[in-house]
């Protein structure tokens, strides 16, 4: 009899996997606020270039290229290339962080990505209007690093700097919870729609602040990223104290 119930008792007492703060909704919300702010910033004050929505940049690059407007085509090509470089940079940081995890405890690789973003975006604030091309390149590079580093919210795949995938996943989860009456699907939908609302709020905040702060508005994104860094640092401190 005891042998029969032993597997169940072990299963019941098995510790639940600890959720990482990098996947918590509060972190995703802050990152999405920052993502929306960056996209509105580059579009409204840096020559109508999308920092995050590279689909838009591809469309504008292609139309200008086919119509023979070479300088305008390059205007959209450079952010595209730097977005790709940003993905590669974040992946290299991740690989280096994974190798370092076997040695002494160090800062988590996602925190390194956030610090790099803060530094890059802080520098962008000093770029004059005549330097929109390199400014947009650095913002796109930063956005790509964030997309690559933060890909889950509460265990579900998402993007903190764009909305189309989140919208699809949110509607899909909402449709699943109606016939099945599944509360977990409803929570999943809420996480996706919450992230979208935060992204939209960040874009709106950017639009409101640009007339007053001008090109320095990007520093608000630095402040938001610093909050996400602190959240992850607080989690690391609690883990070390256990």
C-alpha cells in the first residue's frame, strides 16, 4: 500500500520551478512601455523611421529602392541592418553568460543586455537632428537586443517591442477560454493585452513628451530600463540570501 502511494507523495512534494523576474508581467510591462516609447520617438522625432517595427522599414526601404530614391532607401536599410546586429550581439552575450554561469556567480546576462541598452539610448539623446541615421541605428540595435533577451511573459512567448504577435496570441487565448471556460487561457490573454496596452501607453507618453523634452525624450526609456534592471537585481539578491 505504501509503495502504491509513494510516487504521488513524491510528486506532491516536488518543488515548483521558480519563476524568473525577467519573465514576470511587471518586468514585461516596464519593457513594453520602453519599447513603445522608443518606436514613437524614432518615428516622431528622428525622420519617421521605426525603431522596432522592422516590417514597416522593409516596406519603406523597398518602395524607395524600386522608385530609385537611393538616399531614402538607405535611411531605412541602416536600422534594418543594425536590428540584425543587435540580435547577434544579445545572442553572443547570452552564450558568454551561459559559459560564465559554471564559474563564480556573476551578473545575469539579461541584466548586461539592459545595461547596454541604457548606455546606448543615453548616448542617442545627445545626437543632434542632423545625426538621425546613426541615432536610429543605435535605437534599432538596442531594441533588437531587448527582443532577443526577453521573449517570455509568465511562461508565454511574447515581444516587448512590437505588437502583432502579441495581438495574435492574445486573441487566440481569448477564443480558447470562451468555449472551454479555461481560466488559465483568460490569464494568458490578459498578459498579452496588458503588454499591448503598456506598449501603446509608452508610445503615447513619448508623443506627449517630445514637444517639451525634444530629442532627450529617449532618456525616459533609459529610466524605464533602469527599473527593469532593479527588479531583476532585487530577485538576484533574494536568491543569494536563501
